[in-house]
């Protein structure tokens, strides 16, 4: 879901790979040419813990693909969210956030 009037929204898909999880983030409305940091944070949107639990590769042109060293089951065991920041130079401004949950 978009945050702070960014107009950026989308979805993330998480896939189990043994002791790892592949995280694919797709966002619409992202600025061209701007790399946006994204992370997995403890908590739920919009009140995530500001300290990331897992770093993800930067969102570029609306997409990020990362394999993190944590089982999907562990990510689903407690409230967690994926949070996207405006840019490397403005980490305090969140532009999108989505809770991690099983469907």
C-alpha cells in the first residue's frame, strides 16, 4: 500500500527455498532512475519497527528480487512487513508498506 502520498503500490511474493526465502517485490508508480531501499521489518504497517530484520535488494524500476537467509515459515510466525523507502538519501520517508501474511 502507498504511504505518505507516494502513489507507489504493488505486491510482494515470497517463495520457500529450504532455509531461504525468495522475495520478489513489484511496485507501480515508482520514480524512474531512482533506487529505493526496501527491507523486511518486524511489526505491521504502518507501524513497523524502524530497525530492519532483513535487508532486500533495492527496488529499481518497480522491481526487487532477493533471497534472504530465513525460512518462510519463520517470516509468517510473527508480524512482519516489507517497507520501501523513498531513496537512499531519504530513508526516513516510507513510500510503500505491506504486511507479510499467508494467502
